C-alpha cells in the first residue's frame, strides 16, 4: 500500500528554528532548532507514524506541516500545492484540505462554545450554509464520530476526555479534509479510551479515505495504526521504514534503544530481553552536538560520528536511515547487523 | 437542562436554543444579582422618571424653609438654601449615573481594545504597553486640570455648558482609567493565545478578527466584567472629586458627589444630608457589583447549571 500511492504531502528539508531573545533590548542570542532538516513523503491513504521522545520536535513538525508556524526553511507541498511560503490569507483557501487533531482534549475546545458551535466553526468559516443545513451537517458529523445528537447544545466541560476527543475529531472532519495531522491524540486519554479513539480514527480513515500523520510517543499504538513509521531524534528523522521492518529489524541505534524500552507483555520474554539503556540527556536543541545528533548517547558511536553528520539515505528499498553504520562511509559496519532477535522476541 | 425533552425524541431534536436563555436561567439563581438588579432598576427609574413626577425644581431655593428636616412636603428635607433634597437627589442621580456608566463604558471599551490588540498582535505589544505605562505614570489631577482649562470653553460653546462639561468629564475619566483593564486583558489574552483551541481555530483558517470575537473575547469576559463594575463606582467617585475641586459641573448643578461635599461642612448638624447621597452611591455601586458578579457566573458555561 505504501509504495503504490502517490505522495500527498511532500516535505523537503523542513527547518523550524525558534529565536531566543534575551537581555534588556531583547536581542537575538540564538535559536532553538526544534526541527532541523526533515524530509518526508506521506503517501495518499497511508498513516505515517512519527515517534520520538518528548522535545524531539515531532509536534513542531506536525504544526509546521499545516503551517501553524511560519517555517524557517524548506518546502512543504500538500496535494501538489506548495504552502511553505504562502501567507496566511491565501492559505485560508487551502485550509479545508488539511486539519489537525490535538493532544489535549481539555484545551483544544473553547469552553464557552457549545458542541454544535465547535463542530460548526469550520463550516461557518468556509461554507455558506443555512442554519438548518449547518445543523444537519453537525448532526451527521456527530453520528460519524459516535456522539449522541442530543449533546449538540452542551458545553465541553460536560464531557469525558474520550468524548471531547471525539468532538475534536468531528471538527477536524467537518470540511472533508484529505490530510489530518493527529498530534498525540491519545496521549491524554485513559488506556481503555485510547483503543476506542484509535479504532475510530481507523474507521474514519477507511470511510473517508483520509491520510494521517500520526504523532505519538506510544510505540505500541503506532505499531497498531501506522503503515510506515518515522523516528525522530533532536529535530531530525533518524529512521523511516515500513512498520513491520522497523519493528522487526531496527537499523538505527536510537530506534533499537527506543524499541527495547517498549514493555513486553510476556514475562518470560521480558526476563531474557536485552535492554539498551541510553546514558545522559538529550542535548539542547539550541546547541546540538557536532556531527551526528545522537553521537553523545549512541552505544555504538564511532569517531566519524563526532565529526560528520550522517546523511539520510535509502539503505534498502523503502527504508531510510541517517547513520554512519549504514551509510556509504561505513559500508563494512553496515554488513554486520546487530542481532536484533533479542530485542524483539 | 431540558434533558427529558431532548432525549425522548431521537430525531427531530429541537434546534439548539439561544444560549442567552441559559444565561438568564443561571442569572436567576444568583440571589444577590437579582436583588442588585431590582435595586439598580429602582434607582434608575427613580432618577429618570422621578423628576417628572416630583413638583419641586432641584435649583428652586425657598429660603423660608431652609434646613428643614424630614416631612411630607420635603421627604428628604431641604438644604441650607431651602432646595428640596429629594429633587436634588433625583437630578443628581441622573447625572452621576450617566457619567458613571458612560465613563465606565468608554474606559472598558478602550481598555479591552488596547489589551486585546496588545496581547494578540505581538508587534503592537511593546508600543501599546509603553503607552499604558505612560498613562499610568501621568498625574491624574493636573492632567484633568489641563484638560478642563483647554477644552471647557470650546466644548461649552459647541454643545452648551452642561453637555459640554458632561462630555469633558466623561472623556477625562474614561481616558484616565482604562489602563488597569488593558493590562489585565492583555495578560489573559497572552495566555489564551497559546491554548490549543486557538491553534485549532488557526488551523481552520479563522482570520484574526473573528478569532478575537469568537475565542478571545468571550474567554476574557470575567476580568472585563469585574473591571466594568468597579469602573462605575470609580467613575462616580472621581466625578464627585472633580466637582468638589471645581473642575466638574458648575456648583449649583446637583450630582451625588456634589451633594455629598456640600453637606460635609454641616456633617454634625445635619448628618442625613451626607448619609443620603452616600447611601445612594453605595447602593448603586453595590448593586452594580452584584449584577456584574451574577453576569460573570452566568456567562461562564462551566459554572452555569450548578
């Protein structure tokens, strides 16, 4: 499925640097490189999982892709239309194509608006519907996400987290988007509710032919929903591969470490599994290390890693990674793959 | 709220009713606010309709019956020139309330506008907040003095002496009292702007104008309401102080503040003359505060229905 389709979203060398101001005059003393050169294709109809630890810039990528931020560098094209430099007024016409589902369902709904008002907001902005038409559409959307129609005139605080997330999903669906950025949509929910929401997202994807960029730090949930998975570390993508291949045979040492941290339900496996424990902290994105971003914590670091930044290369068809272990620079190391059998049962 | 009705009929649900009914329902549950509304309405009616019904003119001096106590002819008594105090209270109330409400409106509108614009548009934040600091640092009374000196004649000629002074005083109070509202509102807007529902609205493509009216303003309503209700009290009292200093309305023109200050000299002989306008001011301020309190609760859906 992943190889067949055409890319709906094409991101090239995306950079988002937030300036740091300090001092009496607020001079610019540096910048936080939240996203520092990300290239991705998201294929129509697929779910691309974007994983990484807190602060690695995955949410920033999500927000940049639908241009909630004015990006520093790079290009973003959605459905063939370049949106990287377009000003917000002209962007308005393209907004219906791309929508976003937010992490915190308590913060993403205006507490002073009714459910009908919240779901109807995109309709107000982009379509000229009569009152009845709008209400009919709102009811239709509420049906689609499994909310009772009688809830239309209630306020967000009257709902549970899962229901609120459904309201947020209905709002994102209102304009029939092609592409939805799901920014940790399940992170703030109970485990029992998480599955419901993920299943709802999958059903909706099938029904409306949606493409998702699914941002999460929950590796098992991403494994469940995503077709391809991209792993981010400190503003860069370190590995991108099909779900099965990435989980079975992670190429990048960071992915290996990340996967070894996923809890294993079988205690027998858990006991014999080798954990890769990373030492130290993530370096500051305001002052990333020289060479490879991961070189300060990598268990298999080489001299070259501290000097030269590895390129993001296709090491085998459909599988990309940025690591000297797999690049042309260290071909011989690339041969002897680490035995990952211990890592993934 | 009418849960039974809505869930009984699965389809053809009644269209969502206007939220103003919910607001009214909640407002009615606030006893203090209802009492405040009743008292404020009574005062308003008294000062607006009263002068039409009451036979005495507030400026008519009847020297034979000066310093009279409470009686049927003069229920609130008379002052040292024999002017009927009830008539003066009603006439003064009209002016005081008009000044208070207009000045409050001006100050709240100005403060909210500047606060929202400064909070929402980063580029304007610096200049607008420095302007606010500038106004906060200005000494109020000398500024008012200069304003009165400069504009009193021109405005009196243009609109007549009383309307001219009214405009002058309202403007003077309005533009010297908006700063606190502006600062509070700016702070709230700065916090709101980073909330996810504002981001969600941006991702929908809502332009800044509607973003402010739909998402920002309703959520900064509480501090604005508090500012507004306190503003009325403040404006009435500032007007009194101005009249006292001779910068406000002419001496024979009654306002509550004027009556109060006129009577202070004879506080020990005729305490009722101080107490009556004092009580009128306090009652107005208190009732407005309670109305504001009730409104603020009623406008917040999280409190509504409790």
